[in-house]
C-alpha cells in the first residue's frame, strides 16, 4: 500500500537526495541534465505557494513525488512559456493559461512502483484545493505514460514539439482548468493501491 502525504519545502529539501534517485530512475536523463537538477529543485522549493506530495511505502520509503508552485513573471519556465504562447496564440491566450496558474514542475514514480495509480493520485492530491484557475506543465512530446495520464486528467496541448532555449529535446506544454476532472472509475480511489 502506497500512501500520499503533502509536505512543505523544508521536508522536500531534506528528502532531495532520494527525490533525485527517483527522478534519475524514472526519467533516465542525459548526464548533462542531471548535474543541475538538484539546484533547480532547490530553487523551485523557494517559489511562492510551493506544494509537494510524497508517495511512501508503509515503512516510510519515498517511491514517488510531485510538486508545483504559483507561477509568476521572473521565473524562467514561466517567462519562456508565456512568451511562446503569446507569440503563437496571442497575449490573451498566454494570460488565460499562465495568469493564475499552478505550475507543476516534477511528477515521478520510481519504475518499481509505476502503473498502480500512484501518479494519477499524486496529481489529484497536488491540485486539490489550489486556488489557481489552471495547472500547466511540460512533458516530453512522445506517447508516454505521462502524456496519457495528463490527457486523461483534462490537460490539453498548448504547445507541441517545443524546444526550450539552449535545449534540444521536444516537449509538449499542456494545461488544464482547475479543479482537475476525476474519472468515474477513480472516484474515492485515494490513496492508490
Ligand atoms: C508518468 C508517471 C508519473 C505516472 O505514474 P504511474 O504511477 O505509473 O501512473 P498511474 O499508475 O497512475 O497510471 C497512469 C496512466 O498511464 C497509463 N500508462 C502506463 N504506461 C503507459 C505507456 N507506456 N503509454 C501510455 N500510457 C501508459 C496507465 O495505464 C494509466 O492510465 P489508465 O489509468 O487510463 O490505465 C510515471 O510513469 C513516471 O514516473 N514516468 C517517468 C517519469 C515521467 O515521465 N514523469 C513525468 C514528467 S512530466
């Protein structure tokens, strides 16, 4: 049985090494991207209204995590995506999606624990009770479990085949109105199996 628990920036910071282990196992990132990831996560934890969900085994071992924060001008991801949506869809579209948004930065489940509903349950818990109008995030633009999961939660494509400045991989930028939709078969299904 995996249980979900909401934690704040201090507890997230204290568990950062294990979070990086899960990130590495789940994402298998190129070495050049792993180096700076810990610093980026540390910085994210200082952003306004940071919220994090831990997925833990009964013995307390962390097996998944998801976090987000209130997006604001001056944050790198926010500014890049705001500019790009604005260029392609107009300033109104950018403001509509990003003007009052929960920006979800990381969602990962250790491969040994994937496919049991944990990722979906973490997304619901992360977004539960948030005051923002939308949730937005980026994910690899490939037919992945993440792409499937976000689509089934009501996320739609805002940008596809998007390459971040200085990067080379292709991402989809997706957004959903809050609260997230809950499928009928998932009603009352938290915490996950
Ligand atoms: C994305 C991720 C967090 C989902 O967590 P999870 O606990 O495995 O997800 P769930 O068990 O809640 O299932 C999510 C859905 O994906 C589906 N799925 C699983 N593998 C899939 C695949 N290869 N292709 C398409 N869909 C897939 C599941 O069937 C489920 O959908 P369903 O409920 O309609 O059947 C997890 O797979 C992961 O950590 N992946 C690697 C890291 C990653 O991509 N993170 C997201 C970065 S934006």
